[in-house]
């Protein structure tokens, strides 16, 4: 059995049967016969874009300039697929239709790998399927995010940055986690809301941004009302961030490095500051000045995180100055001391914790230049006990 996704412009061909939509399917043994049958049935001339086999489903991706509709066939706008009911077996075809434009030549992040993620892996190593390693009520975010109820965090596997000191190494590099559909992700969001979460906190979402977009839309259709927090390394493409306009209420990006020599050394990235500051500007443009509810929980806005690295306090000062000069009191800066060396690295200064003296110097500098809207960390935060337990069985 061959399943077909037939695109015409920004629409896809579907057959309506018993109030459910189904994709065209043919019991046929080769590509030539398949094409001839489709051309004859719809009086068209289709072009093969791709042939993908996943989960024992053989799918032909086709395009057509003209289609003569017959029987119960309809052309449906691609984004509208999320509003229709499908058989469980067709869920993969729905996801493929929604995301093929983006994942068949992936340019979602600034790495611009341009790979077909249905067949090949790019820098992040993620394919076309969502993969998560943990979801829970998380109590250790900034107070306005976690509050007393907790933040509904969802940790995504893989990463487009892969810092050598990553505290979530098990999922960013070792790839722990479980594959789920956009429908399952939307159910997880509702589950976390039902548990009392203040928000849905999407951790390391960059490489799944198009899938996440549709999961959020689905969740909102199912009754999701709490804010979405987009918790990212900051290394984002502006066009991809624009996909989330109106869907994300809180952006929580990192700004890790000012000096590109550090971003090259630690994250294999020679344009981190330029790309990330442009992305942050777009995030601020979308959500505006930070707003809180009566309980001090964030409703919307931008919080920029900066993890102070051992031996690099001057770089931290430059980042804080840039953020304050650019945004003043319209955002919050989260200045973090929780760097934790989890394994032996070739860079000596990263094999130790940040000293109190180093951190205090950065905090004093921030205060001296006028920063007041900031979160700082106190007590023993430099411990692996603050790192969630990740699993292949979520």
C-alpha cells in the first residue's frame, strides 16, 4: 500500500469519508504505475518530490499544477489540517504535510544545514519526529516562572548549539528521550495545565519549532490557557521565531557570549552574539515590556538569562551592559551562578565551579550601571541535584 500526499500550491488533496479525512492510498507495486493512475484519476500531471518510508508507511510526496476534483476529494489549506479529524494511522501523514516544507530542506536554525530531515541528520542530529526526555512541574526556574505551583517544563532532546559544558548533556548529545507526535505533545501541555502549572515551559525547542507551533495550536483548541514560555539557547533564526508570533507569551533566551572567540571555542559557533541579539530583538518586538499577574507570576515579556562562566567575568559584564543599554527596565536579566562541571573537559577553567568572588563582581557591576530588574542566585545552586532526571521512557 502506498500513501500519497499531493500538494497543489499551499493545499493538500484529501478524501472525506464518514466525516473523517483520509489521504489518497493505492495498492500498487511501482512508481510509474502510481503516477499514471493519479494522473488519470485527477486529469493532472504530478511531479514526484520525495519518497519517504517511516514506521512501515511508504509515502510519496507529489506536487500538481492542476487537479480535477472528483468523488469526495477536496483541496485543504495546509495549516488548516490541524482542525480536522484523522484516523490514527494517518497522523504521520498529517505531520508530514504540515512540516515537509520546513524539514525537507531544514533551515530552521542559524546553522542552515539544508538537509532533508526525513532521510539525513544535520548539526542538531534530530530527525522529523519530536523527541522529549522529561516533562514535569519544575520548581527551580526564576520565581516569576515557577512560583509555588511550578512551571510545566517539557525537555526536548537534541540541540542546535551543543555547548561543550552542557548540563543537559544526556539529552543534547547522548540523545535520551522518546519520540512523540504533535498530538501527544498537545496532550502533555493540557496534562501539565491540569496539574496546576503556571505555564508551559518549552526547553531547547529550536530544532522542533515548526512541530511545536502546531502542537501549541492543537493544545489551545483543547483548552490550553496558561502562557507558553519559549526557553532557548538564543541561537535562533528570526524567520523561525516569526512562526511563533501570537502563540508564545514569554521568551526566555540565553545570551551566553559577547566574544565570538568564546562561542567558537565552546559552541562551535562564530556568529553567536550577532545572531542571538537579533533574535532577542524580534522576541521583544513580539511580547513587549514584561508583565506580571497579581501573584507575581509572569504573564508576558522577555527574560534574558546569562550563565556566568568561570574565568570569563569580563565577557559577562559586556553582555549585561549590552542588555541594559538596549532594553533598560523593560526586560529582566537573570544572572546565573549555577555552572556545574559534570565531566572532565579539555578547557581547564571549565573544570571548576564559579567562585563567589567572581559572581559577586558581576552582580556588583550590574548594580553599579543601573540594573535593578534582575534575578540573581543564592545558596548552593552548583549541584547536579538541580538537573532533571532524563529518560527514554517519558
